[in-house]
């Protein structure tokens, strides 16, 4: 896993962009994507909230390919069950394992980009999250973006 400081995750070249998500679907059938990277995705990618809701309905709150934007595939990375809760470190571990499994099957070595999962609106501490996911996402194809230098 590589760490990169970059203020705008959308400006980083990659093949895959992970969107940190939760498992909630609104009454109108759209996924809750109200803050952070999820909100940025919703504002940039038409109907991504519908695609995420369909994925959650079919597969549950798991890592899933939910679309494409410009030259990047978009993949969900669940960090919460409910948008109102803080992020769940066990769900982040599970999502990391699912992400690794997804890309272990591929013959190519894509760049997989994501923000520090659970560390913004999820209120987790990066050093705690890094200790868990750093043991799973060991390959340098996984790039974690920090919008601000520590």
C-alpha cells in the first residue's frame, strides 16, 4: 500500500477509485451518499446513488463495482452500516479483504485509489485503520490518499 498526499482525489490518475460508502437506502430507492467522497461521487456521476442502492439490494453492503466515470472504474468500499454511525473498523477490514480478493483475480496490475477509509466523517484515527488494512492491502497497486499532510 502506498500513501499519497493530494488535496483532490479526483485529480489523481488511477484505474479504479474506491468510494467509501454505507449500507443505507433512502425511501426513494437511492443510496445515502451525503458526505465525503460519496457525496463528491454523487455530485459528479449521474445516478451513482441508484447504482449503489441496486448493488446493496442485490449483494448487501459489500465491495462492488458501481460504475465508471471518465477513465476510472468506481467501486464501493463500505465503512459504515448506517450513515448516522461512526465507521466500523471490522467492516473496513472486511471491505479491505474483499477489495484485495477482487484484484487478486485480475491478470493486470491496476492502480486502486481510495481516501483514508473511515477517517473523515467516520471519525476513526488513521494510525488505527492503517494498522489493520496495511496488513491486507500490501501490494503497491493500492494507493491511499490523504488530502492534507500530517
